[in-house]
C-alpha cells in the first residue's frame, strides 16, 4: 500500500504529506512533520478547544459576523439565535466560515493558540480568521502538520458529538469519491488555491483506519483532488480485500 501511495504522489508536482494508521497498530507516514497551510483543517483544532459546558450557550447572528466563502449562515437573517453546538455543526459539516469566525471570537484567538500549544500541538497555529484578506497581506495564516492533525482526529473521533459532526460532512469529493456511500468516513476537508487536504477515519466492521492526505504547491487544484481520490480508493480496497 505504501508503495502504491508513493507511486501516486510521484505522478504530480507539489508538496505532500500522508499518514495511514489503523486500529491494529499499523502506520505509514510520509512527511508527517511537514508544516502545511491548514485551510479548513484548522477547524478541527478549533472544535477541540470548545468545552461541552458551553454547548448550550447562545449567540445572536449579526451582520458584522457574516463572511463569504463556504457556509449558509451568511445567507440567514441577522438576529437568529444559535447555540455553540449549532455553530460547531455548521463549522464542521458545512465548513461554514461565518460560524468559524463567531467561534474564534467566542473562544479568543490567543486562548485557542495557548490551548493548542499546551496540548502538545507543535505545528498548529491559528493566525487569522476565515476570509481575512488583510491578515493574509500581513503574512498571517493558519498552519498545521499531518502529525498534529492525526492527533486531533483521534481525539475528536473518541467524542460522540464531534464524531457525529465528522460523519455528517457534506464535502465528499476527495477521499470519499471511490468509497461506497454506505461506508462510514468521518472526515474534514480543506482547500485553498494550490492546496487540497482531507483528514478522516474510515470505519470497518472490525476496526478503523485513519487517512490523512495533505497536498500543497499544486500546479492545479484538480491534481490534489485526484491524489485524495486515488489514495482513498487504494486504502479502502486494501482493507476490504483483507476482510476488515
């Protein structure tokens, strides 16, 4: 399987990181410590910072909160009341940028970064809110590594609410493309110009396998999507053919 994955990566130009880890103790890692622009994978780390004690607290949606890009909240009428848990679902399932920014304001960017640092995430930084063009002009951005994302994925998949959010992901054009719909892939995608990531846990009747694919510096974004498609297919078939 590792040789097939490396063969796929060799066909494309770019920077890549891959981790395949299963519940039986097997692990493949390629550039696991490489720091990538996180794109929306940073939303997994933000989710990990939210206390369940805050889930029922309500936030009123305001016009100033709304930003472009992914999501539905930008289209809702201001004044709508949403719980922190609602916002978390929007952030993960729909990759909603407005929900994400509201949660960043609620938690505090400095508090998020301190939490991540104290939790042992060496490569993950929240440097800006979603769609903050001015911050990008100042070279502020969001970063993570495959290794850090492997850790947060495991934590979230062991939490009932977070796992439900990941299972209800609607962006399924990458790892999930060649995996049958009835199979459960709890995951989160991320994309920017020249960046295409997907991070998830695929469940089998006898266990699970984590699949983390990071692609950056792509000539075309479609290359990163195809890499995710092909790796998802290879991993799924590998485990299915072995009766897992």
